C-alpha cells in the first residue's frame, strides 16, 4: 500500500520493463513526477502510472483521499508540469513511455483520450459527473485546460466546473467516511482493496497477513507501535466478520459497537431465506462435502469504490427503509401509514457458493444452517441461509428410517434348490447372501442383514438393517415332457405324492 517514488534515472536503465504487462496498468509508475498541493498533507508527489497521461495522473491524485485537493489552480499546475515532462519524454524517449491514444481499451468504456474541442471535453466530463466518476470528469476538464490558446472566458468556466467536481468528490469521500471506509481497514493491514469483489474477501490471506503484522508490530517487541497494533487488530476483527464488515461499511463504527453490545437486539435483521437442494441416496449414505450455489441480494461495495466497473451497471438501488408516520385526517383523527425512505446504496444479486456438509445418514427434510449468508440490506444484520435437503429415490434401495429394503428376484429352480447372490451397496461394497440347497424359499420370504442399512445419523459407526425381499419368478408354462419328469421327482418328496381320487369326492 505504500507508494514508492522512482527517479527517471532508474527507469532509464530499465526501459524494456515499463508498462509491458497488462497488470502494470495504473499500478506501475513510469518515472515522471510533479508536486501537488494537497488540502491535508501539503506538498505531495504525483507520479504518472502506466496507461495515464498528465491529466489522468493529476485527477487521480486530486480525488484520492490521501492526496485530495479542491484547489483547481494547484491541480492544473501539477498537470501542466507532468505534461511538460511527458513532452520531453516524447522527444528523448529516455524512458520509453507514451500515453495511450485510447482510454479504457478493450472495455465498454473505451474512448479517445484526445478530443478536438473544449466543448467535447466538457460534455464528456459532464457525463462522467452524472455517473459520479469524478476522476474521469476532472481529467477531461484538465485536458481541455491544457490546450494551447484557451480564452479567458472558457478557462474560467472550465475551472469552475472542475472545482465543483473536486468538491463533489470530497463530499462523497466524507459520506463514505461517515458510513465506514473499508479502505482504511485494508490499509491498516497493508492490503489492497480494489472493489472488484462485491462482498467477500480472501479470508485465508487476511488471516495470514494479520498474523505476520501482529508478530511484527506487537507491543512486546515494539512498544512504540502499540497504536498501530491496535488499528491492525481492530481492522482484522471487522474484516474477518462478514456481519461487522457489512455494518461498518454501511453504518460506520457506531453501528458495529451497537452490534457488539446488543447483538441483534436493536439492529434490524433481514429475513432468512430457504432453498431446497436435492442429493442422491448414495450421497446420504456416504456423507461428504458438496459445494452448492445460491442467489442472494448483496450490498455492492464496488458501486462506491469502482463505479466504472461494467458489472456495476447491473446494480440497482437497494430496497429502502420502511418507516411509519402519522397522517392526520382531521383535527382529531389520524392514521398510521408505512412509507419507504430510498436507499443511497446499490444492491445486486450474487451467486454465493456454500459448502454443504452432508452427514452420513442424512434424512429427507434435514436442514443445513449458514448464519449470515442470506440476503443483505444496508445497516441490517444479514439473514441466514437455510438449505433443506431432499433425498432422491434410489432405483435399487428403498429407505425405511435407518433401514434399507431391496427386492431380489429368484427363479423357481433357485427357490427349490438354493442359490448364491450378491448385491452392490450404495458405497460400492458387495453384500453376499445365499440359500443353501435343501432349504426351500417360500413366497413372501425376506432376509434381514444387520448393519447393512443406513448409518445412524447420531452414531454413523452403526447402521440399521438391510431387508431383502424375495420374489419368485414362476414359469408361465411347463412342457408336457418336463411336467412328467417334474411330477416324478416331486412325488418322491415327503408329502408331495399325488393323492388318489376317492369315490364320491370331488376332484
């Protein structure tokens, strides 16, 4: 996060390394710098970064909270000095850098850097201003002012407009500071936050950075860094908690302290939202982790940090705050009506990934609870996400609580003479069972195998039983020759001899 000032001599020795990579854009300095009188910090050095011209560099510094300036003449003076340095560079080629002809290349915001008239610059600046893109608006006005032979009337008008944009940028920064400026927390942890993500941050990187800085600046080792250590600790506590992060970003530290003191007693909470997710019986049997995606409304930080991002165009105003007021109908009677206070924040719908833990033995209708992962509203505690699990039916197994049932078909021959079978279970292991020769399988018979059912959810090391229902497939017909042989064989079995016909008895 710390800015380093590079001298032109350094970059002259490394011309081939200047602005070669796409990642250098607006990050790597090209070695040209000029002074700017900042409102808060006095004289500061402004460097030209890759992809910038003099106007863009001066406008960026003038609208940045650390180097901000509402002094139009000071900003123009800085831009003019940078312009002179760039013109010298164009003649000598000592560094090997020229500003691009197109701004926002390969994006929907691609546009020509240089325009023909001051009026064109002014109109484009006004369009940026309507979108609250103040750095771009100020840069276009500076380009108009840097032209040669600008008459006094046009100069005064351009300067007034530019100062107005600088003040609006300052007002916007003040509003962000009141709500809670997350960039200050990232800076305390020496991390960058470019607003490219709506809500979430890299928690692992955040934790790793916090540990490193805690060791480096701990008061036991560096007593003079106690205050810095406190800022680092406070920043980590907020950024590591999604609820605190949202409350700080939209309501400032006062709202965070209220939450820490009273929980959700005084702060309104967004309603929970419920979704269903279907799993197979195999997944319920084996358990495991599964990544699912849910849609939820989130407050878009990017709309304030990087409103020029293409996806911010899809964001809409967040739902307003619902309040009540008295409406008097006459001198003695009134009624209470609800009304909505429009929100200044922007919201969007985000596809949030959740890690669903499927316990062994999960039942149809079980719920997974994800605290604070529901939809968001400014200055509200996020709702929870509740995922209801639906278990699909299996083509082989039927579930009865913690027991499983499977149907197995055997032939008449197997029912009479015995058989050996195997069944592939839900996790792939093989269950073997048999009927020995000499035992007869009767219609409607079933076999119970203990421990081969569904795992008990409370104790997955144990399981219910597997019930195998047998279905005997009788032949549709018996050929006469086979019938005679079968009759002869069956007649030898006890109790299977064919009864003689008795006189007077019905056959």
